[in-house]
């Protein structure tokens, strides 16, 4: 019996799915991701809010929604989720079922809800289904979310916020114990110097989990900034994956332009984080 429950938990970021020049979905990237999905994979996708925004503007003479930021985000996300899932379904192998799971912080902080989500996700491979996960933005507004998280922190020192889908993917990985955790982004991985494309860190490793975590913390010192408002950047990605590494999962941080199979087979540049055997 394998030591891992599933093969892969993967995540793609919002801006990795957007063609900035065309102000539209990057169909090349989304299609090659969707075609690679198969039973045994769990996919966490960002993009609903930005795709909803672009779709709204396209249908309203280039005008953006006006109003409270939280309300605008809710409306864009509700519009974008349908488009996002439609395109995953369009490009994914028609022989597989597609299932959407909308996750919130409460699902990770309540033991019964965690177990319910875990069991539902683990049933998918045997049922020839691929689950796609996104944060449930349309029904989760910031003021209420902050209050709920504050109340949880008063009772528990360890609280999952899951606002960032990097954290969501990492928490799903801890829940399911996959062989691989794959974080797709707009760059090739972690860099010693973000201004130097030749400073890619190809691997972060060690002979045991705590050695790897110590090396992760070393490279966190090289990370700064984020690609967009609300994102937490490479430092946070490295923080989130620590618990997955402790469970023996191999982590890849790679560019979304590369095919999943090529990343896992180490045929393209990436940062691989793992315990050396």
C-alpha cells in the first residue's frame, strides 16, 4: 500500500491564467492544465474574481463595477466562477467527471468539516472524478471573515485563514497527503535574487524534514513582494508548504507555462522541495 493517499494536489494562481495583452483568459495555459487533470489529482484554482472582472467589462463597454471593494469582489467572483469551471470542463478529458468544491476557512478549522471534505475528495479517484477547488468568495465577505478568524484565534493558537489559494492548496495537501504538491505561478520558481533570472533555486532539500524546513527558512530571506494586491508572494508560498514537506510530500513551485508532466519529470526549470532519500 502506497504511503500517499493521492498522487497530486496542484494550484494555479490568478495572474498565471490571464493573458494581460488580450485582457482575457490565457486559453493556452488553462487548456494544457485541464487536459493534464485526471483521477488522483486535486486541483486548486484561482482566477474567478479576475476572470469575472474581465467578463463584466467586456459586456459593459469596458466599465468596471463601482461600490464597496468587498461587494465588487463578490460580484466578480460569482460571475467568474461559472466561466472558470466551464473552461476546465471544456478542455478536461470527457471521460472524467468534474466536481467543484467551494472552500472557506471554516472547513479547515472545524474537525468535522475537515473530515467531511477529506472523505469527499478521497472518494473522487475511485469514482473517476477530478475535484476542482476554489475559495468561496461570493459568500465570504471580509468583515465577517475577519471576525470569525479573530474568534477562532481566541480559542486556538493554530488557525487556517485560507484566503490565499496557496494556503488552501497547502492545507488540502496536509489533509490528503499527496505524493506531489505543485504550485504554478508566473515565474519558474524561487530565486536567490528576483532581479536575476539566472539565480533560480532548483532544489531545496535535506536528509530529514526539519533540515528541509531549515533550508526553506534560509531561502525565505531572499523573497519579497507579491505579484498583485492580496497576494502574499514567494515567502508565504514557502511558509505554507512546510507541513506538506514534513509529511513526505515533494513540492514543486513552477511556471504555469510548463506542462504538469514535464514539471514532475523534472524536464523544465522549477524549484523542487523534498526530503532526499
